[in-house]
């Protein structure tokens, strides 16, 4: 018998059950074995509290049931909730998560991808800022929001449809002079389509609009200057604003209120993401909601399939609108 402080081994289980070690191995690995032997082994495992070393088991099968998730950061509430959904989805499939945060550094993203196999990851789910990311052929990778080519599936929300929906909701609520505010990378990304959808809806209805677009790292004072340029006699030139993220929408609401502009009475605002305060409470703004649970499930399905190159190159999931107090009901 094992000592009180030692961990029981497969040999201990075999001795307790009165069977060969090979029989214990078959039971542990789910292989066929006589019912009597299986019962004896399972009783011995329970009695000794034997813990299967699933990592070592995975190494023998060249699979560790570990998926690498590459994300810019967890300070952004959207990224945090997305990772939460992915981790939960993987856990439901009995997979572990290897989390890598890059702060959007392309070289660090590339390093994580190239060392995935060394870290024994079975696959990668990646939200990347590196447009030239090189992916080894033997590493299944699923991308979020960035298209890398036909052999790497990209999972995204319907950004174009979301941009249209935001403009249509503002117009439906009586807005006739719209603005679009965006902060983000200048690199090609599915998220850029939010502007395209917004512009398309405005032009179809003949509604005037203005665009203010800045790159990541540019201070938000650029937006404040833009808004003040369009402030005349205490009134803003716009009565509806679509912001490319909820974080920007929340900032815009606070900035306008500091300028004496009432939201939503004077100006209505819609963001994009569907982020909730502390994960479960109210929305900080009216928003286009991304189906995060659906995005996570789709990414996990694709990466665990092991052959994501056979999947469609772009998978867009539908978005929805939710009122969060910055638009009129």
C-alpha cells in the first residue's frame, strides 16, 4: 500500500484490485475490459483516491487536451468576457486553457504561435494584431476578427450588419444627423466593416453623417476636439452617434454630459460589443451585442476538430441590439 503522504500509483491500484497493471491501464484509458475487472479496478481507484495524470496520458497520445488562447489583454472588458466564455467552453469539453497576453505586440503574438507545439498545445485560438502572422502547418489555429487566408478560419460577429443596425436604430428613434466615432488599428480587420455598414445605411436613407477615426494610442482628446468643433450655441450638430466600442460610447456620453449635452434627450448614442458592468449587471450604454458565447463555442468547435483548414474561411455570427439608456426607448 502507498504511504499516507505518497500519491498512489497504477501499480498500487493493480495490487489493491488484484489485477495486472495492464488491466488498470485499460480501465483508465477507456479500453474494453471484463466487467468484473473494471468494477474491481474502479473500486480500488476510489479507495486509494488515485488521480489519473491526464497530462502525461496526453503526451503518450500526442495530445495534452490544452488549447493556447492568445489575447491582447484582460483589462479590456470585452476581451475579458470573451476569454471567460472560451475558458468555460473548453472546460465543458474537459480541455485546459493556456492563456497568453500580448498587449497587441505582433512579435510576441508570433513567438507564442511558433512555440505552441513546444508548450504542448493541441491548437490555438488567437485574437491577433499581426497581419503577417506565420502559422506552422501542424498547428490548428482559429482566428477571431482577423482574416489570414483560406486555410485559417476567422470567426467574427456580423460587423457590417451591426453597423447598419446601429444607424437604423438611431434613425428609427428620430435621429437625422449622425456621426461615427472609431478608435482602432489601421490594419485590415473584420471590425472595420462596422463603419461600412453604418455608411451604407445612412447613404441609402439620405441621412447626413460625419466620421471621426483615430488610430490606437491617439488620445481621446481628439474626439473631444471634434465634438467641440460641432458644438454651436449649446447644441451639437449631431443628434445620433455610433461609437465603434462600448468603451468609447461610455466615454462619449460622459464627455457630452460635461459639455452640457443631455444623453439621450439631446443626443442618442449606440456602442458596439454588449459589455456589461461587472459581467452581469446593466449595460453602460445602448449597444450592438456580440454573441460572445456563440463566438467561443464556434472557435472551440473548429480548433478541437483538428482540421480548421477545412472549415469556411469566414464565419460571421448574428448580432442584436440592446437598449442601455443612451437611446430613447
